[in-house]
């Protein structure tokens, strides 16, 4: 018996899941400095700013009311002016010794830019069913597993107590992304109702994981070795 569409989506995402990236392996072991973990957060800030705009764009385009409601619910959680998730991210950056005032103006690495540009092409060029698959299965559902992996390390190796304000960004995304992720899967499975849409959704999930892995590569080289790109060193 062949695997279900749901199982294919999960297995495609998991083939190159960023939770397995060497950067997070070092984080889990407490082998990164707080500043190095904050450098990851700077890039995550740049990525999430575009992600929220992709969500707003899709919400304005999709006619199905349940999908529109899901997108606005997700966007509302992220952009709640009294508890904005991007501000939580700045709290972690500041607690790690970097300036929260410089987050927006920090360098955008080549891998981050590549992920941003791919995302805009996706929302403009692909059917919305594939876009939802790419965003919520290929990208957002990864962050749930990433947070589950690094939150214990934040307690054990970095001295943060459970519930500390400085790490709320990571702790709260475990609950929030479990809810959003399950709804995202349900929507994709409901509306990818042809073999062609299912194949495109799987392909888009695969593309999302590859772009996110390359984004992590850029963060690794920058945080650990100070390299903003992968230009080789010339030796005569």
C-alpha cells in the first residue's frame, strides 16, 4: 500500500529538516556562545518579516473563508501589538549581549536573501494550495521541532529558567506552532484535491526545506567563522 498524502508531506519535509543542521546540534550541546545564537535570531527576524508579508498577501488573495480565517488568525498571533513575536525575538537578542536597536539594520546574509526571494516567487507564481503547503508545512512546521530541540538547551546550558521573558519567543512557539501546524496540514490535505495539486504541494515543501537549509548554512558560516558568503579563498 502506498503512503498517504499526509505521510508524503511529512517525509518530504523531514528529508532535509533544519532541526538536524550542525548549527542546532552545536546549540543543543551548549557549544555556541549566546552571541552566536543571537546572530541566528537576527537572520530569523529578517526571514519572519517577509514570511508575515507572504501570509498577509495570501490572505488577501484566497477566496476560501476557512483558509482566509486561518491565515488571519496566524497573522494576528504573530502581530499582536501588545505581545508581538518579533519583539520577543528582540528580547532574546538583547539578553544575548547584542543591541535590540540594531536588529532591523543588521546584515541580511545571502542564504536569508535567497529564502526571502524564493518565498516571494512562491506566493506570486504558485497556486495558493501549494503556497500554503510550502509556508506551513515546508517552513513553519519545522520551527516547532527546532524549538522543542533547543529550549531544553536554553535551560540547561544557557541559564534561562522556564518561562523566562528572554526565551518566550522559543517557548511560546512550541504551543503556537503545534496549533497552527495541525491546521496547516488539514487545509493542505483538504484543498490539494487532485493528483496534480498534491504533487505540486510535495515539490513546494521540498523546495522550502532546501532553501531553509541553505539559509542555515549562511548562518553557520557567519556565526562561527565571520563569513558573509562562501566566496573561496584564492591561492596562487
